[in-house]
C-alpha cells in the first residue's frame, strides 16, 4: 500500500466529491451559496451519523447487560475513517486547503492549550 499523507487523502476525497456532485448535476467550482449550505448541512448530519456508528460498536448503555465486553477494532477503525472522509468534505465544499486546516489547527491548539493552563494552573 502506498504511503498517503493528508494532502493525498484530500486529493482522493476531492476526486470522489467531484464525481458525487457531477452525478447530482452540480460542479464544485459552480456551487451557489444555497447549494453549499445544503451540502454542508447534509455533510454535518452524515458526519454525526458516522460518529454514532462508532459509538454503536461499543457496549455503552448503562442499563443493559452485555455478554461480550470486547469490540471489533477493525470495524471501529473503518467507522472512524468514514468520519474522517466526511470531515474532509467540509474542506472540499468550503474551499479550504489542507494547509488552511493545518494553520487553523495550530492556532486553535494554542488557544486550547492556553485555556487548559489557565483553568488547571498547569
């Protein structure tokens, strides 16, 4: 299997989303504001659903007795990848690059770290 970095994964997801949009009569470079809002909303709901699929792989209900206390790591990883792919669609639909994301990740991480240090005197 070839090594993939975040840029490669984004490029692969971009190709897929271009096919999905084309199959639905849309082009990424011609999306209207309303179409972007529709796609972002549906993608958010799909992302939530995929997150719930991750949860469903675990014995999480406190009111229920489970016979099996293990989980299928490969299935969980598959669901996490589905979450990640939907997450990348936000970048695609909103025309953010991987570098845009990395910059904001670093900025937000600094904010979170500072908040943690302040709140926990760390």
